[in-house]
């Protein structure tokens, strides 16, 4: 199993917990490699935040 596959599997495992919410940049919208690890996580579990510079 590749590192990416294991990371994606871990995100899906965490998403099953009702207390887990993924928040940050490029979690709900594509834009980074991290986005791909969350593509099968339900949208209700992801909260996109704006860039804060």
C-alpha cells in the first residue's frame, strides 16, 4: 500500500467519528494534495476556511 492510500484510508476512518470535522484551506475545494485524501469524505464533515494572511 502506498503512503497516499494509507493517508486516505486514515481520513475516511476518522470521518466515521461523529466528533471529527476537517477544517482548513483546500479541504472542501480542490487545491492541494491533501484535498485528494478527503475526496470520499462526506461534505458535511468538511469546513473550508478562507486564506488568512
